[in-house]
């Protein structure tokens, strides 16, 4: 994240706290951007989910969910916004992963596009990658486990991981010291490691 | 400071140092607190593992995660260090990362040979399952002692505990690389052979299948088949055979690698599947159970049916590998995995010869297609047999998979006996003559195939041209297509009535055009808009022909394209917003069909708010108001279906007001009128459900008046007549409920008349015959109420005949079976009324299998259940009429034991018994004494049954007091006692409303 980004976010947060709705929309679209990147990353790592319709779905729907949720819940603080947004991002990613694992079979006769005109056999096609369903399950697990973190750690995790705030920014949002952020961030990851380690044994 | 806090501080210190490029060891961190050393070491490892894992699922910049450099210096160093420390290996280099492990190369000093070291990746370290799977490759390969399978030299663990194993290093390249080179080089060679050039129907230079290079590659593939056959003989299937997993050594050796997905047969090693199955208990096909590489996996693998995956699956993948060798392309090329897997499941790939590039020898194509047969039993029985057939081809012998044409056989004969050819030429002439007819057939077949090929190529060229044309032409094409579908919108109903198949074909045709538009990939705004519109129309057409899942996909994609444009100025334009709303509306409708009412509701609401906004801005645009009205009507339907009648009513009313305005403004526009009538009809059904019979009556009348007008003005438009009949029928139902039997009879008769007409005009449309049957059944029931037995019987018999015909045509449609059974019920009831009890029982036993079939298909359907209960009621009565008390009681007990709802079932059983009292009272075959005895017997049984219902939880004494079916019981003492018991002893329970 650049310095400019941080400045923009700072002013957005101030505007949000001053009760300006437009600031909220802009913050949403920033979270949306992060979600898009996470989804894209997921699609790259799990070729089985490389389905354009689903990618756009996930983004489209989160956008709506988030908007809807934020319209209903009056926001007073930036923390609330971040918490809610992270919650929705996480749920959306999980839904996406789940829907992929349970996708109905009935895809019909017509494929929408096969616009690949290249005839070269070496073109990297998703169909050529070995599928490993267990990896997707492991990925899913992380996001599920975040939900179970202690409140303070989860908020820090949300801010740093889902919202890509810097530790200094997170400290400001939560009005605590950077050292506290660091401790909670470490504790959160240790908790996750413990959960996941246990879960897979 | 307690230990936990101290630990966190130490770890934070570690991360701070790392962020500044310094790696602290656990010892350094714990110099002041050696007692924490073990714990710090453990937590550090955990933290790094987590960092890796988080980095793997999405980078979080500005947070102290391990960078690539750190990895090199951090845990990667670990590998080098520990391997070096062992003293046995040197020159350790990182080679690649795979799904589970890292691959390193090293030199084994003691034996002076190159080895591969595979180490489980850090992030999988703590997963027992991952470790097990990782090591299973080593375990499997160690069980396979074959020169074509790289041997495992050693298995062990690194000092950090990660499992690793050492394998033979193979110098060479993969079959995939070799195939790529072969096809590139061959097609790059200019065609020197003029004869071949003249013969080849395609412009590009064909690959030569006689070349040494090809025969060499085929030899490697044969070797791979034999290696796989060997593994099968040891009970192991590979499950991930593909050209990339066949290695060609520099000295001609062939190896099959990557046994990480291998599975033992038949029952060991189920744990991997078990894990997946555990997470996904349903045995339906889900992507989660698909294991392997999609473009090469067998249909059974793509279906996730792990129980079917066996040696034949590897045979299939070897066939797919042969396909790549023959054509240079994978059999399935698709950028979308879901579609790709669907095609794999269907076995939907072009035969090698149809790829349009190379004239693949027919015998090789036949071998390839046999190996890739969709059904495992139709493939080669073993990988060895596949190898054999390929060898036969190499040796120029006839292959099993292919019956040579006469010409081929003659040619082979000529090649094998070249010196003899001239001498026996005379003899051959005779053979040729005999074979002539056969030859002609072969040539004709070939011509047909070529024609098909040409057509395909032409189509492809046309498509390419269509894509290449400029923006202007594209827009023009779009206009034409729009008009095609707009015409469809206006005519679709009548078309659908007249020629459903033709209509479907037409949709399919238009669909193809739009699919082309939807495939536009250019990124400028105009192209994206066209793409969005194309997708929207594709969705609509798919919806029209009932391909819901696909409609949903297209619609979602369309909306996604629109959404991506939301930030651009174009998004403010009316047409853009209107189209977005249309797509929301369509997607909602599709989702509703697919059983997702919640999401449908959200989308309808979104569509409605967009359209309301537009309506506010453009008061005069009828199209916006019409769209809004449609949306309201849809929303009303959805709410009514989900039992929110009051809200639904509001939306229907909003829709009716809008359509009313529109049809007043444009009285000539039939569509508005038709829509208005439909909304009135929907409103009527809703009011009927709310028991607002008078209002329902008036709504149906309004609807009826409009349809009558339309049907009279446009007699050629059959859909108006159909809607009119529906309306008559609905109105009649309300009239029956309000006791206006004469009007009801008239309305039913009118509906019947129209359906009769339609069924005659459109004999292929089963729904008309069904509606006619329904109409006759309804009228028959009404006539029965009116005690006009003979007329009732006439209608019911007619209905029965229609239903019987339909049931023979559609034996698996539960609705039809249940309706058939219901008509038989009605006939039985009628027979009971006429005291023709034997006839009633006959009808009922005829109905029984139909009831059962319907209930088997859908056990919870309330209508099916009610009809079956009615049948049992009629059976109780018929047996009572025949003085068969035991049988009557048995039938009543059958009602009691239906098991749907113990209380309601017992209550219904009591009703059936109580109703017998009235019947036996009227039986003039009995003496007065006998009659009294029967009345008393049924009364007793009915009360006993009621007591049973009370035991099961029935509590409402009020219901017992007012239910007319129990009128004959009220004077009985046992009934009074039951009532008293209910009111006294069950008092507390009555506090429940």
C-alpha cells in the first residue's frame, strides 16, 4: 500500500466518522477491491474454481450484501465498518469455496465461450492442472477458523489481513499502541496455527 | 509478566527483526530466558507455518510475512543444510514446487549418482493427511519394481520433522514437451510431397505419421501403456496419466512419474477418498470428489464416482494421451472447468480426424476412440491390450479396434508382398470387382464425413469473420438479432402452441447467434455492452427452452458485465439501467424456478427499485412502466408462493394499476390487456386462498372479460382461448365454494368446451388433453354434488379415459398418475352414493397402484396424500355398505396408520368410521335391528378411534363439537365421556391456542 492510499483512507475514515455516507461507499469499494484480489488468488491456486461466472458472482453478490448490510446497520465507528466488511468478505469467500465443492452437475450442452484462438498445445489451460480437492478444503479451513478467534485478535486479523491496513493504521483505528497490535496479530496467528494443527492431526 | 505475554513479546521481537532483514534464532531470542526455549522454538515454527499459509491464500503486504527471499534464506536453507549435514549429498539445488512437496536435486556422493529429493511443503507439515498422501507416492512406487517407474532410494525426515524421500533422477523431457516439438516442427516443414498436398483437404501442412519421429513417440506411449499395465497387475492405478507425467529419458527409456494420486485396488488406501467423502457426505457428483487432471481424466473420474475408478480409467487417460500425440491438442480444450468437466462426463470431444489439422490414420483414430470410450467396459480390457493394438499398427497389421476398408486391406497386401503384386494382378482384378460395391459405400461415407468437416470449417470461418468485423457491422447484426427476438416476444405464445418443436429449433438457432455475441472479448465499453446484452438474451432464450441452470449462468455473467461498467458514465443512461433491471428480473425468475426464492426476492426488489427510479424520471415512457408492472407481478407471485399474501396482494394491485393505465393509453396494444388479465387472474387466486371469495369472484370476472374480448377479436390466437378457459375454470371453482352451482356448471362447461377445441386442434400438446381431463373431472364432481349421477358418471368416465391414455404415455409423471387415481376416487364415491359398492371397490383397487406411484415419487405432496386418504375413506364406506365390518375397520386403521401425522390420521380414520353411520342407517337390505346394531358398532369404533387420536395428542373439544361428521355420535355416552375427559383432564394442555 502506498502512502497516498493510506492518506486517502485516513480522510475517508474521518468522513465516515463524521457520518458521511459517501465515504462509506468508497470504503466499501476499497474492501471490494481487496476481496477481488483474494478471490483472484483463490482462483489461481485452485483451477477447479476457475469459472468466470462464479468469480463475477462472488464479487457482485458481496457488493450487494455489503451495501445492504451497511444500509441496515447504522455505522458509528470505523471499527464497526471494518468488522462488518471483513465478516462479509470472509463469508463470501467461504460461500464461494463451498459452492464450488458442491456445484451441481447439470451444466448444459452449450459452452458460453471458447474464445481461445491459440492452437498452441503449450498454452496453459486450467484443464491441464492436477486437481487436489484437499487443498481447497485446507484453504477453506483458515477462513472458517478466523471466526473462532477471540474478539480482539479477530479484529486485528480483520484489519491487517482482510483490509490490508498497516499496523500503524490499525493501531490508530483501534486507538491502541502499535505494540498491542503486534501482540494481537502474533497471538491470532498462533491461535490459528493451533486450531489448524489440531484439526488436521 | 507471565509466560504467555513474554512469549508473545519474544515472537514480536523476532518478527520486528525479520522485517528489518535480520533472522533471530530461538536461542538468541531466549538468551535471557532459557526456560522458554523449547516453547519459543515450537511457536516460531507454528508462526512461520501460519505465515506461509496466509501468504498462500492471499498476500497481505505491509505485514511481516515471509518473502521469497526469506524463504530462500529461511526454511529452504534448512533443506540444503540438513542434506549437506547428512554427508551423503552435495550440490543441492532447488528444482520445482509441486502440489504437496518441494523437489530438489542433489548428488549422492556415496554412490556418485544424481538423485531427486522430495520434501513435504512447509504449510502441509502439520497435516497428517497431507503427510500420508505425500509419503504414499514413495510407498506406492516402492511396491512397483519396474524400470519404467523411478525407484525410491530412501525415505526419511528432515531435522525439522518434515518427511522426505530420495528418488532416481531422470534426465530427459516429458512426453508433452516432445509432442509439442513434434507438432511444431512437422507443421513448420513446408509440404514437399505434392501428392499429399493435393489430397489434403486442409491448407496447413499435415504432420507425417510415417515419420520416424512419430513412430518413436508412439513407441514411448506403448512403453507407458506397458508400465501402467504392470502397475495394474500389482493392484495399483495411477489416476493422473497425462503426457506431462510420462518422461522420456535421454537414452530412450520411458518412465511414468507422479504417483502421488495413485490408488490401491480394491480396498486399501481409501483414506484419501474418505477424507473427501467425510466433508461431503452426499454421494452426488461434486467437484470436491474429482481427482486427477480434467483434460485427461475419464468420465467416471469427472463424475467424482471414485468407486468406479479402476484400471479402465487409466486406459482412458492413455487414450487421451494418444489423442494429444495424434493431434497436438488435448481432447478437451475449454477455458471453463465446469464446462470442461461436463463435456468429459458426456464424452463430448471431437474425434482426432475432426480437429481439422492432420489426416490422422483411421486405424489410429479407432484405437484412440476405443481407449477413450465413455463406458469403461467398452474400452480396451487392459492397458496391455491397448499397447498390443498400437504395436499392431506400427507393424502394419490390422488393429482390433478398426475394421479396415477393402482398400486398406488391398494396400497392406500390396506392401507386404510387393514382389508378388505384379504377378497376381489378374487375380486381384476379380477381387476388386467383387469388392466394388463395398468400396462405393466406403467412399460415400468418406464423402459425407468430409462434407460435415467442410461445413464445420466453413462455420468456423464464418464465425471468425463475424468476430473480426468492425463495430458498425456488429451493431447492425445486433439490431437484426434484436428484432428477431422482439418478434419472438410478441409471438412466442402462439408459436409455442402451434409448433413447439419448431419453436424450440428457432430458439436454438437464435441462441447460437447470441452466444456469438456473448463471446465477444474486446474490452472497450461498447463491446462489453454488446456482450452483456448478448448474454442477457442468451439467458432469456435458455430460460424459454427450460435450460434453467444455463440460463442462470448467462444471466449472472451478463449482470457481472453490467456491474463492471457501473462506474462508467454509460451507467447513467436509461437503456443501461433498464437492461440491468431486466436482467435482475430474469435472474430472479430463473432462481425462483430453481427453488431459491430468497435470492429471487432480493433481485426482484432491486429490479423494482431501478425501474421505479426510472419511472419517476420518465413518466411518459410506457416501456419502463410495463417492465415495472411485470416486475411487480413477478414479485407478487413469489410472495404468494411463500405465503405472504397481504404483501403479494399489494404488488398485484400495483401491477394492475400500471397495466390498466397502459392499456387505457394504448387500447390497441393487446399485450397490456393480456398482462392486465393475467394479473387479475393471479389476484383472484390469491383472494381465493385468503377465502375472500367475493373479491376473488370479481377479479376472475375482470380477467374473464378481457380474455373474452381478446379471444373474440383474435380467434386465430389460440393462447387467448387457452387463458380464457383457465379463467372460466378458476371462476367456476370460486362459484362452487360460494354455492352458485348453476353458474359454476356453466363456467366449467365453457372451460371444457374450449379445452376440447384446443385438444382437437393441437393433438400433440399433452397439456390440453390433461386440462380437458381435469375439466371433465371438475364438472363431474360438481354434477355429483348436484346428484345428477348419470351426467357425473359420463364426465368422470371420459376424464378417466383421457387420464389413462396420458398415464400410458407418461408413466413416470406422478401428477398424472395421481389425477388419474383421483378421478377413480370420484367414480368410487359416485358408486357409493348409488350403493354400487362392488363397483366402488373395483375403482379403488384400480386406483391403488396409481396412488402408490404418485406417493412413491413424491411422498410429501399434500395433494397426493389427500387424494389417497380420500380413496381410503371411500373404501371404508364401500365395505360398510357391503356389511364387511372387519374390512371397513381395516381400511380405517390404514388411514390411522398412514404415518404422515398421527393425530390428523387418527382423526381422519374416526371421520371415516363416523360417516358409515349415516350410510348403514339407509341400507334397506337390513332389518331395523340389524341397522341399529350396525349404527352402534360404527359409533363405538369411531369414538374409540377418536380416543386414540386424543392419546396421540388431539386436544380440541370444540372441533369435536362442531364437526358435522360427528353429528351422529353426539348422543352417544362414550362420546360425551370423551368430550368431558378432554375438557377436564386435558385442561392444562388446552391453554395452547
